[in-house]
């Protein structure tokens, strides 16, 4: 099993460009989430999904869109990149239910210039 | 809303010494609590989790954590630290709706010979 796979690992964007960060999991997990990690701020939840076709906003959703058409994939779209979106992005998945372990991807380091 | 506080940004311990990382949470009901570890350039890995029952929880790599409801704390401990434990440690709390996991800001552990 590959677990949670994120692509790309590194990306540089110019302000105003758009792009999609890919996340795929092969564990048939219903729950998937996107976090951003910034120094001194821990991980902050951007968007999450509890199943195909169901998504919701986390604490920092502005500037990002998500969709969940399949159980496996949960892409994160940056609509118009801004320098404030420079961060490391992590995708995570876990099985449905309370107190379940989250499995994380390796992260995508995004720089917006 | 749930929240997690990790008051120590950075901790340095000598190899072989004991370790305690602090975590305080804010949540109205019985919380679901987690500790994760992040090695440099990697995603997060679960160390241990707590839901109910025994307040002392054992995890991987000889880590343990104690849940104290009266102090709203879930501190992580290890009796003897190894150089390979140098990493960043995150405490997290899950909402009663199961979907959202909120992370603390992290504690970076440095281990000196």
C-alpha cells in the first residue's frame, strides 16, 4: 500500500497563478483533510471531507477550493495564489469514526512569489 | 470550539534524560486526544491516542501520556530519550462530530549528547 500520496512535493508559483495540489489514498478511508503548516502555528485545517461528494470548510478556507468525486482523491485548488499561501500543505486520511488514526502524506512545499 | 495549547515551543534534553511535553486542551465534553510526531521533512505519525478508560496511555517508541481531566491536560512522557527522538511533537483534539481534528502549535525537541 502506498498510503497517502501527495503531488507535487515542491512547487513555486507566481502571484495570481492557479494550481491544484493532488492527494490520493489507497486505504479506502472515508475521511480526508487538508492542512497547512506554518512556523509557530502548527497545522491548521483548510477543508475536509467525510465521503465522496461531501466537503466542508475548516478554519482557514479562504482562497482554496476542494471537491471529492471519489473516495480515493481529494485535490486542493488554489484559485489565485498569494504570497500568504506560501506554506507546507499536508493531506491526511482516516477511517470513519471517533478517535481514529490520521495518516499523512509527505507534504507539498509551496512558495508563492 | 475546541483548542489545544502546547506552551513549550522548544525543549532541549540530554540523551538518556526523561522527557515531558505539555498539552492542555479546551473542549466541553470528553475529548478524543492524540499525540503525533513529525520528523524533519516528513508527515506526521501517530504516537498514541486517548478516548476513555485508563488515563495512562501507552504508545509506540516507549512514549506514554496521562490524561488529567481536572487539569485539562494530556502530557506526553518518555523515561529515557534517544537521539532519534529529536523531532516536532503535536498534541491534537478531535471534536465530538468526529470530523475535525485540531492541532496544537507543536513542541520542537532537541536531544543533545
